[in-house]
């Protein structure tokens, strides 16, 4: 075949296969991981379930992204913690079933691979997985010229967990007088950023200022907490009734998802400390308290439902492991058509 300088190649069309291969090299794990039969590099990944640990195994799957927090990461040119955000959003959903998060896969889409930025992102994902003993077993990098503006990218994650069938958390186990215990968030986490970005665009909120001694950009980009380890430690001591990951929709929309239709979650508004960053956002956006509670986590990233007799034990475990917790209310008999009420 004749060489033709004018030929139109895949690389000239904007897809650099060599660059993509270089990118995923940072993800390969030389360690031998239990259960992994085939990992990164093949067409699909293989994992063998430990039938001694899970005698009646149920596979639990969750997928999520980090939404428009990516716009903030790009604006600040801070991409090192966005991988933890991605892992957290998926893992924190999966563990609400009682499952152990086992495997993770990522999807990164961009118009053109930027090795510096995208290696930083993928290293962040790998680091977060390693820290929480979750196997990054595969993923996909999609280079799509013309689909994204320069340096823009999107992320999605996929978490696979395992739970023994008898240990599945089911909302039918929630009873009247069970307690609601909230575990602190690190801040905004990865929800509500469309509103926050709008505040920034309209210059109602400045990233380069401190308000009430709060460094705004640091507070906003702070990574989402991953609750799998602390929940595991609690579950080894007490039997959890149910659990809610407080994501988009805030406490108001997420807590009712794990409560039976004949009961109501009664939440005491002043029972926990709401971080200053939420108060700043509320002031700048002029949102009501009710709006805040159905938009942001307001300082609580996970809410667990427990038996009253386990309250002290649960708070002690959480405190010993570096988190803060608050008894924020209880389960009561159904009130009208309300699955949640505030006092």
C-alpha cells in the first residue's frame, strides 16, 4: 500500500490510541488480588465469588457520576480528588443494601485525552479504591472529538457488591421508635453543584474569597466521604435496620426511600451541626430551610436507622473511627401522607 501524506487517519481524526494506552497504564495492579481471574486489559473482567464468605450470595450493582462538580474541578484545575468523589457516589449507594463493595469500574469520556489531567483523575480513582480495599477491575476511556470542549470530560462509575441474602437491609425491618442516627459529611459532597455553579457564574459567590473564615474553593472541592469502612464496623456490633445515602434531593427526598409506607421519619432540625458552607450557600441563594433540606445533605452524608438500645454503642464506634454522629430523630406512626416531617 502506498504511503500518502494526505491520508486521513484515526489519529488525525482526533483519536490517539497510543495515548489512551499510556493513560490506562497507571491503573494496572501488579498485586495478586483474591478472586480476580482477569482484570484490566481484556475485553471483560472475571471475578470468582468466595462461597465460604457468602454462602447465599446476592450481587448488588450501583452506578453514578459526580455531576457538575466536574465543572468546578476544571475551573480550579484540581482533579486529584474527583476520583474519590466518583467512587464514593457509587459505593455509598451500594452499601445501603448491607453489601460489601467489592469491584469498581470507571468510564471517562473526553474530546481529547489530556495525559496530565486524566492521569491525575484515574490515579485518584485507583488510590481511593486501594484505600478502601475495593478492586478496580476494569473501565473505559472514550476519546470523542467534537463532543466536549477543550479539557472538559465526564465520569461515570460502576460498583459491584456482595451480600449474603440473610444480611440484606430491607426497609420492612424498620419499626416505630427506631432511632435515626446521622453521620457527618465532609461538606457539599457531589450534589447541588448546578446551583453552586450558577451562583459562581452570576458572581453571587466568589471562589477567591474567604467568608466567615471559610476558604470557599477548598470547602466546595473537598472530596465526598466513603462510608463503607465505618458501616462495616458498626454492622459487626449491631444489626442495622436500614440506611440512607443523602445525595441529590437531600434528607427530604432520600430518607423516605428506606422507610415503610406506614411509618414516618421525624427529624429534629437543630439536632446536628450544619457546616458553615451550607449557611453561606443558603444566604447567597436565598433558599428556605425546606429548600436546603431537599437539595443538599446539610452536613449528614449517611443516615442509619437503629434500635434504641444500640444508640450508645453506635455513637461510640463512630466517634472512635474519626466520624461525628448525631441522633437526629426517630420513626413514628404515619402522619397523614407524610413519609418525613421536621420538628
